[in-house]
């Protein structure tokens, strides 16, 4: 019973923290939103900061675990790029507050940025960098590519998409549906990575 209450409080707190940030949410507001007494929330987590830490730990551990599964498989480098993209979309569906929490930490880092957010992001970046490097070594991707830059571009395509979803109707036009965007983004990215793509593009231009 205590575990289910703890999870419910943590899940509702994640939504509030994603919307308002750590400083904008009180334990009283979380207790009211969950229907749990203030004293019970304090007993479960100790403080608002501890609850926020639990929220970040849950979301970023889920992210790292999903990416460990992607890059730890036996598939080839290009296939792993596609699996990464699908995993990012699945992550958004499973944990819709992950991206807003991540953006808030980037813009206004809390004391948990270094031990949780940065640590998990660097771990996943390392896995992706290695995958791109293996693709280059195997002759599947172009020589001269910087794996870290390729990883940054790959992640950026998806982070921007989910950020844009929060802005549509105001600053941006209605974006393509998720599947359409995923397929087009992957095509553009892999075309840029794969060996021989440069020659094909040049030939088409001529």
C-alpha cells in the first residue's frame, strides 16, 4: 500500500514539477493534488527536494535503461540508430514528463543536475558515440564523421520535436504526426551518415 501511494505521489509530482519547476511546487500542492495528507507525503519523501530527486531518478533511470537495451543488442549500427529513434518515441509515451523535466534542468539546473541528469545523459551519449564509431569502422558510415556531433544531431532531432509540441498553435505550425516525423528524420539522418550518400546526392543535384 505504501509503495502504491509513493508511486502515485511521485507520478503526480512529476507532472507538477514538469509544469512549474522545483521552486514552483510545494508539498502542500502535491498533497492536495494526490489526496494524500501533507504529513504522509513528508513521511514518504522527507521534503520537496527529496521528492523532486526521486522524480528525476525515476525518469532518467528509465531513459538510460531503455537506451542500454537499444545499444546493447546485436543489431548493426544503422539498425541501432532506428531502434534509438523508436525508443525515444516510446519513452515520450511512457513518460510524457521526461522531456519537460529535462528542459527545465538544462535551463535552470538544480543540485541534482550533475549526479542524475548529466550522468545519465553522458552515459547514453557515450553509447551512441560508440555505435556511430563502429559504423565508421565497419565502413557503413562515412569516414571523417565526428561521432559526438552525430549523436548531438540525432538527439536534437527528437528533443526539438517534443519541445515543439508544447509550442504549436503559438510559435510553430502544426507538426507532422509522430510516425511521419520519425520516418523522415531517420531518412535524413541516415542518408547523411551512410557511406556513398554524398556521391548520390551530388549526382542528383547535377
